[in-house]
């Protein structure tokens, strides 16, 4: 009964957060100054199109994109399209559908960030636990290096790597997902080309993630090392290997939470890194859409990000409720 109350309460809270986020997701792109149709027509005017033709094109686009409706009407049209999983048509790349543009960009983002998060999480936690247990010069070196990396913004490391490895020492390509002029295909030559463009954005993400995880894991492991159960275990004569296993297990809970949240924010986690390297992922698509006031593309990408964030937080809280009965009791107001 207490678990059911906990689940219902959390579900209602996240449903309310989703509704508020949908309203903001619709409103915020429209607060950006400028009309997307005016920008499209102005671009056509620079190519020498006649004035009466521009007027007809302007009227057609306004009606086609539903901009002749009131704001409330546009909002209910937006909700109706979402109910049918229709993300709309891109203003800037008309008549391309938004779901088609996202399906082209999303695999690049997932392929870049998911390995960076998983490898960074594994290496960072192992490094942090080892530093806390060994201490001495190894701890000082690992901690200072990890603190330096975790304090650096993603884009700063990306720019440094870009300058060192692509400009000063031209070892790797400076940007893009593959060489200009080639087209995606399933061949060894293309895969080798993709991997050469992959390393710089991947390293700029994974090094930052290793640093953050190592700092967090080291702090948790040091706290556990000074716990009463560790001293008691040592008094009983338990081996260091067995004590480290207990410490690592107890210190992992917040780190697992961090991993779940990182995977949830995967889509929007490194937008600037993709922009720095002109990587053909969601970040580059969003950057281009913002510059062109392409409302449907902006709304679709931010919708994916907010749903992923809410879902990951919801799953983490539900998992906590199952694992720790004290949390359920606290949320149910029983203590």
C-alpha cells in the first residue's frame, strides 16, 4: 500500500512537470525575435524573385505552417500533432519532415556520447576507488588530474584538443563526421574515415567525464574507509580485498544515480562539443535551427531532451523507492 502511494505520487508529480515543460517548449522558441517566414522570403528576395511572387509565397508559408492561427490555436495544433507522433515540417528545410532530420542526426549523437559516458564512468570510478585506497603520491596525482579535468568546461577542452591535434600537429581532421564529398555507406573505407573524425570529440567528452566520476568516487570511498563497519571489519581481521569490495559496493549508489542521469541527458549533454567540431549530431542541428527560427525542429529536439531527463529521473526515484524503504516512508509522510 505504501509502495503504491509512493508510485502514484511520483507519477502525478512527473506528469505535472511534463505538462509545464510542454507549455514552455511551445512558448520559448516563439519568444525569440524575428519571424521565420520573413527570413525565408527575404532569402528568396535576394535571389531576384518578383515582389508579387514573394507576397504569394509569404501567404502560402504562413498558412502552411499554421502561423495565421492565434497562439492558443497553434498550441492545440501542436498538442494534436504530438498525440499522433507528428513533429511537423521544418521551416528552414521545407518540405523535409522534422522526424527525418532527427533520425539522421540522432545516431551520430548516441554513437558519440553513449560510449563516452560508459567508458568514462567505468574508468573514473575505478580510478577514484583506487586513489582513495592506495593514498600517497598516486592519490595526489590522480585527484589533482581529475579535479583539473572535471573543472574544465567541455568546450574548453574541445578547443584545446582541436588546436593541438588538428592545427598545431595536424594528426586528426579538425571537424565533421566524415570527409566532405563522401556519402555514408557500409564500407571499411568509410568506417575508417568516420573513426578518424570521431576521436577528437570523443576524447573531449570522455576525459571530462573520467575526471568528474573519479572525484566523486574518491570522496565517497574515503568516507566509507572511515566508517565504523570498516574499522570493525579490520578488527575482525578481514582481508583488504574483502574490505575494498564492501567499500566499493556502498560507494557505488550515488555513482549509479549519476550514470542514469547522464544517460538520460545524453541527447543534450554535449551540444557545444558537436558545434565546435561541426559534428553532424543533434547539437549541430539545434544550433542551425535556432539561427533560422525553425520552431518545429527546436521544439522537437528540446522535447526529446526534456522527456529523456524526466524519464531518467523518474526511473531513478522509483528504483530508490524499491531499494530503500525509508524513502518510501518519508515520501508517504509516515515519519
